C-alpha cells in the first residue's frame, strides 16, 4: 500500500488545444489536400511556392491569350479568372500556415472573435477523420472547410 501511494502517477487531464492550434491542424490538412506532391518533396512550403510559381506562369500565359471576340479567347479569359482564384486561395493558405507557425499565442489573441467558427470547423474535421461522413461527400466537405478557413484567415491577416 505504501509503495502504491509513493509511486502513484498523478492523473493527467486532457489539455484543451487552443483555437490557433485547431486552425493550424485544419490548414495543414487543407495544404496537404491542395498539394499532394508535398509527400515526395517533404517540405510543404517549398511545394507550395513551386506550385504558386507554376500557377502564376500559367496565369500569365492565359492573360496574354485572352480575346473576347473568339470562343478560344473567352476560354483563356475564364481560365485566367479560375487560376487567379486558385493562386489567391493557395497564397492565403500558405500565409495562414506561416503566421500560425510563427507565433501561435499572438494568433490566439487575433482569433478571439472567430473562436466559435474554428471550434465548429475543428469538430467537423474530427468527425470526418473518424469516418462519420460518407466518402461521396468528401470533396464537398473539403471545399466547404476550405472556404470557411480562407474567410477566417483573410479576416485576421
């Protein structure tokens, strides 16, 4: 009995993770979804910058080919608009990822007004990872998460 009380380990309580840490988890997962080639390069920021450079080059090519008089020129214009949105979204994710990794305590303060949204997004992320959503809804789920996370990051940065 004496040894049992002497070597008794204190109960470890589950620590609540902060809003910034929850957001970082979701942002990291979104970047992994956006950049599947990240696993071969082993550095997510290098892969993101490479993809941004590639998208910007393609964006420049489509911009020079835009011509509203021809259907093909209209195609280039539409592709330019879509690529511009992709570049913007990826850049916001990268900026958010870097900000969250630099100073997580300051980000907790800046995320104070978005705590409920982040909590909701993180809870749904956990439910998704547990397999509680159907596989067919995966693409729609990640698109909705991405839009919500991008909205939060754009407001705080």
